[in-house]
């Protein structure tokens, strides 16, 4: 199935070099519109969902890693909820206040390509931004640590930042728009970093292509789902997560399609 570029969504991307703040920027440097770039052009006859798999959290009411390295996490507050197919305890529900999951990020320092995929269902009545994933601490300039964070706001959409020490407080890269995760519906989100380009897919559709630093640094902060280190209520995820996967490679379009349709 052809996935990339078949929708009508406007593709917008930006790079930003200003010092980051804890508020998602909705203004700033003018976005640089890049041509959509497929993350992979070669279809393989066999779709391998396990190649390069660092961790796979089915989030069936817990944080067990079903991947090859058994990097089990620890749930703090989040509770089981039915998944997108109605399977009881098939996903995890976060309260938007203080729930989070601490993951085992040993070995998550990635210098090259990577991919992250998950299902997300957001609470439409939430009134603040959400941190979906992070290896990042809240509320401070972080000049001496590498970190990254995946956030969402109703205004700015999906927002992935890497703080890489190239400026005083690090740099952050890329933000998307025209996507909604807060409509109380399940959506499949996939981030694919390939050869210096970050592509974000929502429900198998490419929504953002932007230049991004290669790699997923593993800084001193814990790898968290549902919030960031410090766990401020103002960034607590409010909704449900399911089927969280990390890869140390850029997954191709058939894999993305398979994950967002069948898994
Ligand atoms: Ca699940």
C-alpha cells in the first residue's frame, strides 16, 4: 500500500535554533517547507516487525517489554483500559495529573536512524500540553545534558525535540500541525528518523517531514511515557497509550502500515 503523500494534509516542517522553553512555541522562525520524503522506497516481500526492535511495550495494563531485551518498565498510577479493539486491559489510561510509566532505557542511546511507534487516544477535555515520551527534565535550560521529548498540543500538534548541546540550552527541532490527538479516538503515531530527516506519520499518513539531528540520545533522565522528569501536572498526558515500540532503524512504509492497521 502506498502510504506517503497520498493524503491531502499540508506538510509543514520547521527547524528552530532558539533556546527552548517549556512552552511549545507557536511562533518563531518561519517554517521551512520541505518536500515530502519517503523514509523508504524499497518494499520487502516479508514485513519484519522485529528487526531492529529495541523494545515493545504492549501496555496490556502493565509495562512489560515483549521485545528481545526484556526492558520492563514500571507503571505509576496509569490503569488498564480496553484497547482500540475492545480488548479488556489492552492499553493504559493516564489521568492527566500524575500518572506515568518509567521505562528501562539502558541501551537507548542511538547514534543513527531510529523509529518510535504507538497508539494514542487523547482526552478532548484536557487543558494542557502532553508529554507522550521523554528523556528530559522539565523547566530548565539543559546545557550539559542531551535529552529529547515528544509532546503534543492542540495548537502545535506533534512536537519532537532533541536537545543536543549545539547552543547554550540545546536546540530543538521540528513541529507539526494539522493533526489532532485529542478527539477521544485511537490514532497511530510513528516517528521515523532516516538519514537526517524526521518523518512523522499519523494513522499511516505522513504529516511532517523535517530535518532533524540523527539519533536518540540517552541522557541522565529516566525514559518516561506520559510525562517528563519532574512530572509537572502541566505536561501530564491525559488519555490512553498502547503498543509502544522503539527501533534502532528507520522502519519502512510496509512496516508502518502493518503496525497501524493490525497491531
Ligand atoms: Ca496492548
